[in-house]
């Protein structure tokens, strides 16, 4: 089976690096599935999961948006934060979710902090579902 190199990088350094048979994730324009030999492209990502398939196994990485760059033999994902499923602290994400929900209740929709809380909520929900592999 052909493989493609994948790296997920954040300002704190690399989070994931491997050769895989298929990468799938959510671009802002919709679901994206990448196989070796894909045409070159760059796209902004949603807060979501990156699924990495190899040898009958699937690994998951949570990403908080960012960009994907695809070349025929290499996929690079650059995100402000990203965590492999195994390192996600679920309790922390649950606390972040509760904080964000509380803020959203208290604040007005047009408020800048409302948008910030909405994004924090999405990151927390994404981390919980990636950690529990409910994706
Ligand atoms: P929190 O309010 O819990 O800090 P956050 O969404 O504001 O959540 P980020 O700003 O996205 O956090 O991330 C800050 C750093 O903490 C990043 O390095 C990120 O990978 C890490 N991180 C955030 N939440 C978790 C988590 N639940 N488990 C493991 N690492 C996390």
C-alpha cells in the first residue's frame, strides 16, 4: 500500500509525524480525504479531528483550525494547537466546555468575547470527542 508523510506542527513543536495510507479532516469548505499522489493544495481547516489511517488502524489528532498544505508525497498541518487523542486531558476539556457554556449564557451575541467563548467551546467539544474516539 502506498503511503504519504504527514506532519502536524504547532508553535510548541511537532505533535504528530508518520507515514500513512490516508488522511482525512474537515477543511472550511468541507470534508477532505487525501491519498498519496494528491494534487497540491492549501486550505484552511475547521476545529476538528484529523483521522490517520495506516495498516488497518486509525489514529486521531484534535486540531484547533489552522491550515493544511498538500503535496503529492507530504501533508503538513499547521495549527495554533493540536493534540493526539492519547494526550488529551478529558477533565480539562470538560472544565473548558463548562466555562465556555457559562460565558455564552452571560454574554451578548455581538460581543467579541462571545465569539471567543464559542471557539473555546468548539475546541473543548472537539477534544472530548477525539479523546473518546467519537468521530
Ligand atoms: P484551556 O482553557 O483548557 O486552556 P483552550 O482551548 O483555551 O483550553 P488552547 O489555547 O487551545 O486551550 O491550548 C493551549 C495549550 O494547551 C495547547 O498546547 C494545547 O495543546 C493544550 N491543551 C488545551 N486543552 C488541552 C487538553 N484538554 N488536553 C491536553 N492539552 C490541552
